């Protein structure tokens, strides 16, 4: 019964988070949100924090500001007020205040190059990324339409080497279920270019082709969003991946004329560095975009 109760809490919390992502550009009223999921407001806040380790208000603020940090670079002709409205802020003044609290510069300063300084400090939180000499200037994107994918998953708080232990649990689960055909997918709820690595939510997922799995699984499951994505095929050694993410958001995206959406990006592994002996990876990275 305890496992069943936990799975229900996880499902509701994931549904709430998905609702936030898809409605991030409007005011999200907590009373209406609780009514939507037929929960008391107190219980809604309680289980969300229990599952994600941060409250709903913090999550909404973080998602809005991460979206704003990208839009300021990709929507070159939008005013600060227009960007604020797109991210759910009715007041430019309040937007500027919370943006500066988070990123230490104003939105205008961010556009003028402040984003490179800030993201460099994030990159330096990873010793391996700092040491990487990888260069992605010649990497090209393929624009693809991806289907919705159903995946079992384990969340991990923090972008660090301990992710390996999370993947080992996924691997143990797949061996126990004698799985033959599956994909390892990493979902990034937070952008590690603008979010301190210890605060990033990383989700280790496994998409299973075997539809005969019993329903009473230890792992919860959710849907990874369909849509239009820019796909990048990337391989390298440990530390190169964060360098790639920084190139993607700081170089490719601002010059591409595409805009990101609030759908979380994800990577499908051909070689999962967390389960390989040499820590090398080979993956396809999918960034949700619109034009």
C-alpha cells in the first residue's frame, strides 16, 4: 500500500509540474490549481515538495526565469516588457527585480553579454567541464518531429557524479524484468547553463518496448512530450557534455533564429557514460524549438 500511495503522489506531482510548464506564460492561481487536481491546497503543496524537494512557488519562479533567460537572447526584437509578459510577469518592474536577484544582472545587461559571464561561473562548478577542450562550432542540427514517449524514471537532484548510482538502479530494474529492447533517456528539467549544478533536476528514464510489463512496477512512469525538436548527435568524454550544453544555449541558439519552448530537453543515449567503464558517451540531444 505504501508503494501505491507513493506512486499516486508522484503521478499527481508530475501532472502539476506538467501543468506549470504548459501554463507558465499566465498567472497560475493556487486555488484553481488545487481545484484542477481535486486536492486541498495544503496537501497539494505538501506532496509537491515531498516529491521534488522544492515548493510550487519556487518551481514556477525558476521555470519562468529560465525561459526568460533564453527568450532575451533568441527574441532579439522583443522589448523587456514583452519578454516579461511571455514569462507570466504582469509588471516589468517586478520582472527586472527577480531577474537580477537570480542572475545578478538586469535583463538588458544579460542581453549585452552578461549571460556569458554568468554561465561561465556555472561551467566552472564542474572540474571536468572546465578541463574539456571539446569544440562544437561545426556541429549541425537536424530538425525533427518527435512522438510522445512513455518512460519509467528515477529523479536525481543535482548534476553530479552521483547520477551514476541512479542509472545503476535503472539498470538493476531492467535486468530484473529481463528487458531486451529499451532506450535510456536523460530529461533535463533545469537548464545547467543558468542553474547551479547542485540545484538541477536530472531525470534518468527508460522507455520500454515490452508492453507486457506488469502494472505494479516499483518505478513510476510519465510521458516525455512530443513536438518539434532540434536534434544534435554528440559524443565525447566525461566533461564534454556540459561544454556542449553551454555552446548550444550561448552560441547556437542565439544565432539560430529559433526560440526554445518550456518543454524540457532530453538526451537519448547510444552509449550511457554513467554505465560505461571509460565514462565516454554517445547520444542524441533534443531541444524543443519553435520559429
